[in-house]
């Protein structure tokens, strides 16, 4: 089985939780004849059994040029047997129903226990915001409403893995900082031969933090004296 994951910038930590399980269990996946490729450009896509699209990839197009999103998904459908949209937003609500006609499955970090609730329209796009609106007459300046999902599309909504499978290691704390500040996605794809460079960067960061802590404690002692 061949899988392609299309994602984009490391500006969002959500991306880490999508990709890391593939990298962490790469050996086991390969042993099970499951091969994957992580793409940062949709134009690099090739035919594969499954294509997973990170919702962050088209994040900036929903307001500026929505048609590009649909065109991309029509193109992707020609390259796979199963096209999956991975919604990486932070709540159970705000399903992007516009994409249902273009995908086979809609994955989300977390979903409602009672999926039939997605058939309802909620004020603010969430159950709790709808409750406060009805119970306490709380009104938003810019009103946002969720969209009703029909039965056919409802079956496409699936629960996927989430932040629990992200990389919470000590080194990733610094790597994410560097990726976000430098916007270098390639920092995620270090090969073994580059581990030395990685260790040097981590050591330098650790040294800087240690020096800053010592300077702080020294100043603190002087103030007490």
C-alpha cells in the first residue's frame, strides 16, 4: 500500500501530530508493506492507493480563492483510489461540508459522540455557543452558523489520531521553535547523516539557556545581598 500525505507549513503545531506517527513507526509500516511519502507541494503528487490532505494546506484559500481548493481535489482524485481530507481544527464542530463532494472520507482530530448532532445547525458553530445564545441571549457581532450535514456525508466523518501522538520529546521543543521562526519545513526531514548538525543546534540552544539561567541567578543573588 502506498500513501501520500500532502501538508504545508510548520507554522501550526497541528501538522506535527499528523506526520510524526508515520515517521516514528516508519520501520514497522515498511515491514507491513505500507509505504508513505510526505509532500509539501501538491504538484509533486503521483499515483498512490491513499492520499491524505492536511486541511492546513488550503487554509489561506478558503477566503481568497475557494475554487482553487476544489480544482486541486478534482485533480487529486485522478491519482488515488481513496482521497481523505484531514481536518486539523481544534474542536468537534465547524465541519467543512463544502469538501464532502470531493473526498471519500473526512478525518478529524475529535468528533461528537452522537454524530447525528451534525445534522443540526448551531449558533457559533458549536454546541456550547448555541447554548449560551439560546439560554442567555448572547449574540456575536459577526454571526457564524454551522451547516447541516446529510446522512450520506455523515458516514464520511471518521475519528483520526490527534495531538496525543505528536512528538513531545525534548529536542522537538527546539526544532518546532526553529521551524516556526525560520519557516524551514526541511528541518523536519533530517536524515541520519544530519543528526550531528541537529545535536550541535540543540547543544547550542541548551548552552544559551543555561547561560541565561546562570546570569539570572547571579543577578538574583546580588539583589539579595
